[in-house]
C-alpha cells in the first residue's frame, strides 16, 4: 500500500508539471495572437491527454482518492471514491467533500491542520462512516512558488483491521480475566529465563507484586541447592525446546518460609519460528505434598512408637539383605521382646504398657546409628537390622540396648513409683545360605527364646555352623 501511494504521488507531481507547461504554452500562444487552429488544438489535446492520464492513474489505485480546493470543493476523484460514496462522478465534482463522503458535516481535522500547515503532509486520521472505518491521509500540493494548488485525500478501508484489533483486545481482556481468576500463577519468561509477565496471583502465592519479579529468574526464588538442580533440568528442556510437565520445585516466600510449587510450561516462538521463551503456570502443592508425606508416614510407620511398621520393616530388610549379599557386606539382626509385658499391662494398665513401648523406641533411636533399621513387628516384639555389622559388634549393640532399657522407667497413671521394665534380645548374623530375611528372623527368634528361657533380661546369639 505504501509503495503504490508513493508512486501515485510521484505520477501526480509529474502530471502536474506537464499540465502546467501545457497551460503556459496555451496562454503564450494566445497572448502572442497565434491563432493557428492546429496549434491551439494540439495544446488542448495535450491538456486533455494529461488529465486523462492523471485520472487513469488515480483509477488504478484501489484506495478512494479525491482532490479538493481550499474551500473543500471536490476537483477530482477516482473510481474507488465514487463507489464508496455511491454517487457518479458528475454528482460529486464541485460539491464539498464532507457533504458527499465521508459524511462528517465538517472538514476532517487532519485536512484543516494540513491547510494551516500545523502538521506534516501525510498525517493520518480514522473516520467512521456507518459500519465502515476509513483511515484518511491528507496532504497539500503547492506550485513552484509555494502557492496552494489543491489538497489530496487518500482513504483506506480499515474496517476489518479495526474489527480484528477489537476482537484481539476483547480476547486479550477475556484471557487476562481468566488468568487473574485462576488459583494458579501464570507466567512468561524470555529465552534467558527471565520473567516478562507474572499474573497477580503471584502476590498470593509468593508474596511478591508482579512488577517485582519482572527481569528476575525463577531460580532467584529458590534455595541455592534447589536452584542448581532445577536450573539443570530447565536448561536441558530449553536446549531441546521441550515442554515442562509437573516439575516439583521448592521456592522461598517473600517472608522466608518455603513452599512447594508444581511447574508446567511450553516453549513459545515468534511468527518466524524463533524461540522466544516459555509460557506456563505454577501451582502451589505445599498442602498436597504435606498430605502425601503424612500418608506415606502413616503407611510406613507404627503410630504408637514412631518406628517402621511390620510391612515397611520387611521391605527395607529385604532390600538391605540383597545389598549386603551383592556387595559382600556384613549384616546382623536383633530381635527384642519386652519381658512379662502382659503382666505389666494387667498390673499397671494399657496406658503404662504404651509408655513402655514408646520408651523402648526412644532408647533405640538414641542408641542406634542412622543407617540401622528398627521396626515394631508385633505387640511387644521389635526387630533391628544392623547393616555392615559383624556378629560380635551386634552383640555389643544389643548389650548396650539391654542395659539402657533396664535402667529406664515410665510413670504410673496413679502417681506411684515409676515402673521399670526389661527386654530379652536374640542376635544373629547373615550367612551365605540366607536368601530371605525370614531365615535370619527365625534364627534371631530362636536366640530370643533361649534368652527368655535363661531368665530374661539378657542377650543370646544364634550362630549357624
């Protein structure tokens, strides 16, 4: 559109010079009294030909174009202008353009400013006419001495463009309202991973105003170890232009507390297919993760003692047995049983019995290593797995536990003397023939039985020849 209008303007300028020369020649011939008919006729034909070429050039242009004098009377107009006005050429010429088309009841503002030389040539203005919208570009044409000759208006139908822009604005408004109504935080980052957009929801989620995060990286909001881990994952996705799906990451709220977010995003590209960054959402899953951890804890933990429950202990024990056999490591197992636990319950009540089991568990936690695995596998029966531990060392651990437990007490509900209790412990160690943890448990149980029979409150070992 711009090139064709510039070409038209050039042709108009050339035509104007040709017309001026023809008129000057015509006047000179007349002034000199040269009445030769052929000379006058040639000059007249030249003028007419130039005008026809001029009009033909105007008619080629699809945009409505008209020329007017200082009083806004239409001097010329092209076919496109006639079609828009809905009038023939003869009914347009000589009338003021704002009485014809566009029907504005007054000269266009850019037209007046152009005439008054308040604006540069080519100033644009949008004009609404019914359901149509036109963009008017107006400029003046002067002669060599700078005297005004006429004004040119070029009209461009921008109705569809306006409608598209309005539809786009409406969609953007709808999208923004939708984004702002989400409980998730919507964001965009550039190709360097810096925020270029953050929805208002980030204020509720992380405590930051959206503007505070613009130009920052998501990794600025994470603890350093978490940032290093997530940065590597994000870098690999950027390199492959892959979407991010449900990436869990820990972030620090503006006030300092930690929360867990679930991040999903997709790469964005410009019209030329150039990578521009990512657009995605962050969802606060802190409560969900806490619930999952609680459920996992409940599924794996004995509620009364806080030790592994029977099922989870056996899962861990089988894994440790397989690891020890694979790498040729030592492994020992203790079986503990509270002596005369039924009598304790019957004498002092179940509350004291629960306190006894809890106290035993506390002593185990204080005495054992972090790698040791302790579990409650029955009512008052406990098992302890000692990775990388020989039989003699396992007996030493068992003896320390027995002594610590024998020296412990728990209070009575009635406020009487503290209650003491003891345990018997059976010990065994891994042998080459063991393929399942049950085999070690059976031997430890035999050793435990021997300890009970020998008078309780003692450690016995079951060795395999």
